C-alpha cells in the first residue's frame, strides 16, 4: 500500500534535516517546502517536495527559474506525471534511479561491530548528534566511510562509500552497523536514507524497505547537476 502523502512529506522533511546537518548545509523553506544550499558544490539550492500538486510544482519551478544551477528533488513513483509537468515548466530530468528507503531498528544489533581484518582500522568521530565512520589501512589508505545524523528519531545515513579495491569484503554493511552504533544513544529507532541504484542492492540485503522513488530535475539550460549521494 502506498505511504500516505502526509507521512511521506514528514519523512522527507526529516531526511532533509539529517542530510543537511551531516553536510553542514544551510536550509530554508521555499513556500513550505524544504531546501538546502549546496555550499560545497554549486553554492546554489536544491528544493525538495513529496507528491506536490500542479500548483505547488509551478511555484517550485518558478524558484528553479531564478538560477540555472538550482535543482528540484521530487519524491514520487508517478514519474510520468512529473516528467510531463517538468517539460511544461522548462525543466529536464537529471536522474530517476534513486530511492528513499527506511528501516526499523527494533530487534537489530546496535553494538559497535568488530572489524575482522588485521589490515584495517576503524575510526569513529562523533559531533553532537552526528557521526562519521572511516575504515583505513594502517598506512592511512581509506577503504570505506560513511556519515549519519539523527533527526526526529531517525538516523539519516549519507555517503556510504567503499573504495573500489576494497569491495566485496563486507565493508558496506560494516559501515552501516558502525554508524548505527555510533548514534545509538541519541534515541533513533529507525533509519532513513536515499540510495543510489548501486546502493539499493546492499540496503535491501540489510533489510531496508523502499518508500518512494526520487525524481531529480534541473533547468533545461543546465548541462549537468549534482546527485544527492555525491
């Protein structure tokens, strides 16, 4: 059964809060819709909406038109509807393969995992209600990393990366467990993330569930744009 629109909007607001917090992005509200400033990339804004009405979409498109580098992320599984609206408002598709995913931590192991590899070392840095976890060799070569921030009872995971030469060693799932343990004292009882097409297989394997597709839109005059996972 599709998630209720109000619940989806609440999840989106929570995800933006956690995602922006872990990246230290400024945020603002655009006509009631959350937006974050990509200070480490274009310096411009990405706005977010969950199943917006045609009227709301028009207002968001107007916000987009004020600057070429702005981006709009729409949570929806009705891509055809919003592709059509985008074309009508001079917007183009930037990406359509990401997915908002959720997981209930009840009954899950939230203890810090043991890294069964003498070559590698775990490092955890905690800042307020967020954490960064890295796994590196004794010589300092990065093998894997990830970030998490707690928002409204959710642990919002971001930038879970395993370097190519260290893949197929279980480091992706290890990083997720280490991040969960790092923020376990902050009362998060559920996890939330937006996954790339590559990450979705791992998260499904770990017990995460799909919530909604993510349609990324850009101004048609812009040849490129960011991913939420970069």
